C-alpha cells in the first residue's frame, strides 16, 4: 500500500476550511497567457471567502488570490 498522500484540488468552502484548520500547506496556481497553469505561490491558508483566499507565504508575507482565476492544491 502506498503511504504517500496525493495532491488534492481545493474547490469548496469545506476544502478551504479543513486545509486552514489542519494547517495543510497549499500551492497556488494561475494560468499564464497561453493557458498553462503555473505555480505562483504557496503557504498556509489564513482566511477565505467565496471570492478571495489569503495565504501566508513560506517567507511570512501574505498574498490574496481571487478564487475565480486561481487553483489551490493541498495534500490531504
């Protein structure tokens, strides 16, 4: 049995809630002009709403991402 956890896309509010509560690190992805998703950040979810997610980056800074144009991936 493979004990490695697989990445999971966070889409629903409950996904963000669980990731924030459990301190699960997430990576943040956005499309480039050619339509390819590129990693643009990562860290811990501090706050989320239906429109925006605030992530505390690995360097301690904070970034806000629009949920409509951003993909969030965590390991559960």
